C-alpha cells in the first residue's frame, strides 16, 4: 500500500474540514487541550474564522493564543454569527493543539459567557444548551417541487453526499485503489503537505480539487456558455456549449478549458488544459495530458443532482479513474460571497 508523507484531514465536520487547507497538517487531533481566558481580537473571515485570547501557556505564563475554526461560509450556516463572541468575553475552549508547539488550538468546543456551548465536532462537554455545527450536514433529502428548473439552480451538499476524494478523509485509505503509475507513486511518496498543499489559505483550487468543496454551487445559462458558480474562492467555471474554440489553442490554467453538451437533462463536460498539477489535495498528481469528463445528472423531480467524474491521465493513471458525489436542491440555498482573506 502506498503511503504519503502528509497527514489526513480529521473529521470535525468532514465535508467542511476539507474546504481549505487540512487542519490536520497543523493540529493534532489525537490530543485535546483546554484553556480559559479573555478574547482580545476576532477575525471573522474565510478561509478560517480565528480569534485570539489571553490565557496561560503550557509553561504557566500568560500569552495570547490563536484559536482557529472553520470558515465563515460554513459556520454561518449553522446559525453561528459574529455577534455571539465579543472582545473582552471570558470563554473556555477545548480542541486540538498545535503539532509544532505553538500557542494555537483548533476548537471543537467553546463555552460562551452566556453558558451556551458551541459544538464544532463531537459531543458537548460544558453545557446542555448547545449550538451544534454538525447539524450543517443533517439534511439528506432535496426538494422535488421544481423539476422544470433542470440543472439551472443552486445545488447544496447534504448529509449523504459522498466524497469525491475519499483518501482525504480516511487515515487508513489504501492507495492501491487507484491505478497509479510508478511516476505517480513516487510523487505521492515524496509529497510534503505543508509545502505542497494545493488548498492552502486563499490560493484558489484548480480542477478537479475544487469539486470537493462543500458549499453551494449554481449553474447559470449564459447563452453560448454555462457558468458554474462555486462559492469557495468565488470561482466561476466557464463551460463552452456552442462556438467553442479549439481547446489546444487555449492557454493552460488551473481550471482548464471546458466544453459541454446536453444529453437530455444531463450536462456532460469535457475539460482539458488543466495545469493545477493536483488530482486531489493529498498528493496524487495530475498532468497536463489529463482529460476530465464530468456528468451532472438531475433526478426527474429535481431533488438531487448526481455528479460523476472520470479522469484519464496517461502520466499518472494506468486506467480511467471514476469518482463523484451527490448534491441536493434546497430552495433557500444561495451561493454567498466567499471573500477569502489570508
């Protein structure tokens, strides 16, 4: 079994934990650290909400700790807003400590001055009055009231969405699942997550990694092209439907060049000229010779959208690789501004 020299995403809220850089590269999920102190500053921003608090260090001296959680896009959908926490509040925090001995914690439980506990993952430990982040993925069924919309609507990630890249969530993943070439195996073994993470901070993801993001997406009919709006990093993929130029005449880019066609209600998209260099976020490479074919298939009632991705890359795979997930239709969902700030 091929193993890579990086650390997997740990599952606070699995789909959301992979929405940007892997917290497991920086925090030790096998340990728990608890501190209590006073909030000195709050950074309410993507890709990670952070706040700072003055509390004793492990040596007993008072220092300023940096407390990190997931994105505004994620936690705001749980009902967690920036007015719940204020500078000057005394709070108690429990979470995963820094792997590098720094005064940092990735928070799982936060006790507010009101006595309410914010639970970002796992069980409540402080209070019976809780606001649980895990509820974000509680919806598993979509709304079937608007079949006439077809693919052109906002689609959300639900509880039973599945994973485009399961290797990013399973510490025991067997990489022999993928038909890797010897070159790809060598690249995977040499991968340094901290230095080579393709999802780090505000660097936009390329194809196909961006399709793992858990936030809403929207298909917009713009005539000769379809625009696929992706909340994370405020990205827009352009899918040429008519009068498409020759792909080989197009400069390579992280999202590549996409040409699509409708097959009944399904949208089928072929993407080439991708220079992102990454098949996934955890070390499998992608070459410029890769061809990606996607199928977006709405159900008859429009409640679900089945996403299938097939990747052919003669440099890194000895056979085509097939993966995918499922989206659901929630009428009130919207693609919100991401406004990433490092």
